C-alpha cells in the first residue's frame, strides 16, 4: 500500500483543520491521513496526522524545510506501524503513540 492524494486532491488550497491553507493531503488506504498546511494564524506550518479510530496528532514547523522533513518522517513512521502492527501487540501501541507524539 502507498500514500495517495486524499479525495483526488480536492482539499488542496482549501482551509484545513488548523485554519491554514492545505498544501498536501494524503491517505494511507483506509487507515490513516496526513495533511500539511501553511499560514496557520501565527504558526507558519502545521502537520496533522490521524490513524483512524486510534489517534490524531498535530506537529508544527517554522520553515518549509522543517515542515517537509517532519511530514515525510511522520508518514514513514506511521506507515511502518501500520504495515507491521498485529492486534496481539495492542499493549505496545500506547508506548508507540507516546513516543510518536514526543518525537513530533
């Protein structure tokens, strides 16, 4: 599975959840979604990622380079989790979410 444009890119240029302009909006099948916004009030960039039914987390960045780096790293971390997660490992999921939120 790969990350793909959310809803064929219809949200690009629209106002996102952090009241910024959506630059990139992607989904990972029916399991996760990530959105990069710019000009979010007094915050230059916001990256919001959700794993459906599990968590939503927003990270912030002060430059385009920092935002793109976080965006790519967050996508990769979530992809690794979803590709390798097994239901019997639910106990470890809380630890993963704590580490993810502390990292970003």
